[in-house]
């Protein structure tokens, strides 16, 4: 009888253990597949056959004889002891704090604690598709080249330019895409680090004086020998941004910088002093302006190490999701908000979070000449029809608040309901080359996006809009979100310990395949003094609303086309799983040449990707003159992925 009872207990325990093991395997398989590139080569298995002509032996990295691009005292840590995946606890329930050493996919792989292996490269199944000895340096006239904004031939063919079409994207065809290395200005120096760069930058890095001539009297910018100085003023706040921000806080205390208001958009930003000074108040401001007569204003902003991007209100939606910004600000931004039935202000409304604020500092607010009074009346009428509430008007500044729900819109007199609500089938998060619409974007009935937590809690909490991301999900999306956050926290912690990231000048960062923004969140969690432009490829699930709800910034982009920023504007480019994903659609060399264009001299690129693409990638980066350092992830030298750490040279011969 006792033997029978023991056998039953044994079989019960065995069944429970096998069930837990099976559940763990299923969850791990999904996480490995989720962000994969949809190819046959997944994180946990590979159906790729080795080429008969390729030796199955492990070869030494072609960069083994190069000195590391990282600090010389940064020696690799010993491999960590094997760690349990720990997805389920003893009771068979999913943990909330499980270790994410397991791979989450091509875009999120299995290196934790910064542990690195040797510099070997498994060449099995790998083939170099690209052969070039050396890329030439472009003509000097391309020094400030932004391919999709400087396409003069396409601009000349425009049928109309009255609505700012010349400032929109007009990308060159593939045969005219960039095939050389953008030159560096003579005398270029390592940029001045943050926070000193808020107040001064090297003249030689941005050698343009027109803004000094045009705006020097408004306290924007001045030149002092070999430097540009930024006193912190603007056209409407010549006494300084700090005083101006204090005024906003006093006018509407509910704005609560750094708590309720975390993410802002500054339209027509000049040299971005508004956003630069908000950083000290824990507000992340994306400063935007067109590439217009105010020469290189966005380039100055980025040289100051302030988040900025070239963008304009014209005929297309901006590349940001609905309800992205807690505050949108326009100080003398020279935009006619009421033209074409208010279509431009309706675009502001689309991007403004429910309950968010629009601050407008302009002549119609305070001047009493008839044209200005008429412009104010038009603005008043339009904002009333849009159900915005004028919270405060004081001096030269007016501040409105967007409603929290659709009740005001639906209660309008049908005969006076202009602008109309957008069609129920309109997706306000579709932004890639989508025309502006003269309608009011509907707010979700469930209140999503209006109910985000205050900063900093929102950074690590799964936001309600996470559930709206269109992706296959056989497990809770909240768990996937937490896994990604934990995973990147582990890796960034390792980079800081092993590669001394905090001693490097890493300020302007771009995550080229951002997913949920876990990489950017980890930089904040680990105390890095950086900001991140989170790029969500248009070929993947749209996670931008999640990124903004976390209190981060980002943009939609197709990497088959160039990015809208000046050359030499980022210190670190992070590309996880990007090249293997996009090689089916784009030329890898075009992506890497674009990376070279926007990366600062001396800047870093970390490329985490399939080992099958590394040989081709290294051929291209070598031809660009980059210093390469190929390493294993913590999964070991036979893992399906490698990490290629690159440094762009300071100068080119």
C-alpha cells in the first residue's frame, strides 16, 4: 500500500514538473519568435543549412588583431554561471520578476550583465554579399546633406509650394541614393559634453553665422571667438527660458513639469532653448523646425545635445502617434493655425494627449492692431469648436487644455459641428506619408492614454495602450513588456560595468529598432546622462504609443529611406536585429551609409544581429573606415547572434 502511494506521489510530482517545463518551453519559444525577422532562422532553432563549401570550423574574427574600440582597461568579465529562466514559480504561475536571460528574438537577444565571450566568429552558413575596398568621401557641398529634404530636382518639380511642400520629404530614387561618406567640417572637434553644451558649442562643428546675424538681438545665440554661446533666450522670452517656464507654471500649476507633464513638443523651436531648460525640470522635449531660412537651427539644437528633429507642419501628418505629448508649445513659430479649416491645429490636437495643454506665445495674443485682433478671434472660435478650454491668457501667452473624452464633441449642435469628428475607420496612429485631415481625432472610449501614471512611475509600468499593439500574442503583453524592460536593464548594467559607458561621451542616442522602448528606459534606470530617439520601423508593429506613454520620445521611420536629421548628430546608434529584418526590403549598405552620415566622428554603433549577416556588415563598415570589434553575446560563440561594436573615425584621409 505504501509503495502504491509513493508511486502515485512520484507520478503526480513528475507530471507537475513536466507541465511546468512544457509551459516554460512554449513561453520561451514565443518570446524568441515574437520580435524575429519572420525568417526561418529563429532564436531557439535554425533550419538554415550550412553551405557545403563552408568549413564547419569556428574561425577567428577578422578583427581579432584590432585593439578594442572600448576603453583599454575594460576587460571582459568571466562568463556568468548558468541562470534559471525562472518564468514560472514553484506553483506554476508566471513570475513578475523573472530573469530575461532567455532571448526575446532577433531584436532582443540573450546577453545579460554585460558578459562577453571571445572575439571569434562562427562562419558556418555565412556569406559575404558585399564587396568594396573603400567608400570615397563625398563632395564638400554635401557636408550638411539631408537626402530627403535636399532633393532639389524633386522640389523644382512640385506643382505647388504654398502649403510648405518644399519642406516635406522628397527622397531620391535608389539610383541616386547616397553612395559616399559625408565630409566633416574643417577643424571639427569632439563636441562639448552635456550639460556645458547647453550654453556653448564649437563654432567649427556648425560653422554657420546667419542665426547670429538674424537672431542675436533676441538673445538666441552669439559668437565668442571659437564658440557659439546660447544665453537661453527666445523671441518671446528674451529674458531667458527659466523665467518663461516659471511663468507657465504660475499660470497653470496643473501642468506640473516633471510629474504630470513629462513629454513636450516645441514647434518652431529655434535653437531649442525651451527644451534645453525643461530638461532640468525632468521634461523631455522634442524640438522641431523645418529646414528653412533660419539656417541650421535643428543642427544647433542637436550640437547642444538637446532632443531635436527636422519636421514641419505642411500637408502630411507628423511622424508621431496620437496622444503623444503632454504639452505642445509654439512661441512665434510662424504657423497660421487657422488656415484650411484649422487643419494644422487639428494635427496638434491629434498629437496632444487628452487633458494635455497647448501653449501659444504670439502677437495675436497681446497686440491690439486690427489684423492681430482678427487673428485672435479666429483662433478663439476654432479652439472653442474643437472643445478646447482657454485655461489662462496672460501677457503674450495663452494656454488651452484639450478635453479628456468625446462628450463635448458629440454634444455639439449638429448644424454647427465643425470641424467634424474623423471617420470611425480613421486610425490616428497611421502617420507614414498620410495626408493631414481637417477633422477631430476621436478619443478612445476606454480612456486609454489619458490615464497614464505620473512621471517617473510611468517609465516602467505597462501602459493601457500596450494592449492595442497589433501583434501576435499568446501570453500577456504586460509580461512581454516587463521581460523586455528587465532584459535591457541587465544589458545596460553590463555595458556600464564592463565598457565604462558612464565615462564615455554618450549623450545623443538613437535606438533604430526600439520595440517597447526598453533600451531607452534602461539608460534612464541605470542613471545614464543620455536621451534616446526611439525609432519604430514602419515594417513592424506600431509600438510608438507605448513609447510615448512611458515618458519617452520616438518617431516612425522606414529604414529603406534616409532619416530627417543633419549629419554628425548622434553619439551612439543602437541597431538590434535591424539589418537582418530589413535586408529583405532594403540594401544593407544604404542603411549603414545612412548610419555613417548621422553618426558623429568618434561615435559608436552597436549592431546586435544574426551571425549570418555579420560578414557582409563588417565588409561594409570596414569600407566606411569604421573600427570593428566583433564579439559573442552571453549565449556563447555558437549562438545565432553576434554583437558588432564599431567606432567611426574622427577624420578621414
